[in-house]
């Protein structure tokens, strides 16, 4: 058993799909369940953010002192960067800039002591154009993301991961290998259903285990607490 005031941490950094990762059945919640009593989870998901805005926010949202003790991190962007520049110029980020921004995020984490072997990139998901078109109509807009274009960003993310020796989950490709992937995995053509979140978690859980399997359970088991003098059980060595 181990007692620590500063528990190990897992960091989730991304856009709305990360922000929503603790919804019922969410992939962040599943990670938290997997590492209960071992790690704290820091969720830094920002709905609507692209990599340009996220990179600017990074040192403020995740300063060096907050990264102390991080044993694993995910970087999950691209769903907003790939917007049609003619329809959402404010969110669109060109592919080369997207790659440069992700690379800068990786360098930032490395500079704060988190090795790239503990980083996992996640590509944007595929776009179910029929469902997302309907979602856009409810907001008074037209289809502003396409499956083909999101695929270009997913490929760029994978290529960057290969170039830098960083692990990646190609969510764009993996989901499309499954039957009826749109309705099953995407609640509105873009964001994850509970099944979609479970699908992502399935591909992420092994990496979580690799990064945390050696970590002990934090604080004494209840059966090890001194019944008569419980304070002694929590004294630091």
C-alpha cells in the first residue's frame, strides 16, 4: 500500500468530445473506473476549440505544476479544425497548421516532463454526413464538415504520430470498419454515443493499463487500518 497526497494523474486534452467524456457511458468515465484508487483524472475538454485556440490556451489550462505526476495523456483534436473554411472560417485550421499545432502540444508536454511514449493521439472521428446535416439544420446552418475532409485530418494525425514515434488511435478508420457505424457510434453525426464512447475506450484501455499497471492502490485498504488508532494508518513515511 502507498500513501500520497499527490496522486498520479491522467490527462485528457481535447475539444467537445473530450469535454463530454464524463457523460453517462463516457470514455473518460470508463478510464476513471479503470484506474480508481490509482490516479486522478484531469479533463481539459473545450467544446468548439480547434488546435490553434487549444495551443494558445495550453500553458494556462495546464501549467507546469499541474503536469507534475502525469503518467498518461490523450490529445484529441481535429473535429473543428476540419470545418469547411467557407462556412466556418473562424474554426477552420489548414491541415499543415493543424499538424504544426499538434506537434507543438507534444513538445510542450515533453518539455514539462511527460515523455512521448506516454502520449496518445486520437484522430477526429468520421462524419456521418446525413445525421450531421440534420444537426446543422437545427442550428440554422448547412453541412459544414464532410467525411472526406475529416479523413484528411485523420491521415495527417496518423502520419505525424508515425514521424514522431507517438501512439495514435485512428478513430476515423476504425469506426468505419464497423457495420452501421454512424447511428451506432455518433449521436448527431459527430459526437459520440455511449456505444461510440465504449468503442473508443476499448481501443484506449490497453494503453491506460500499460501506463498504470505498475501503480499501487493509493492509501491503505480498509482492512489494514488500525481500528483503535486510525490516525497512525495515514502517517507519511
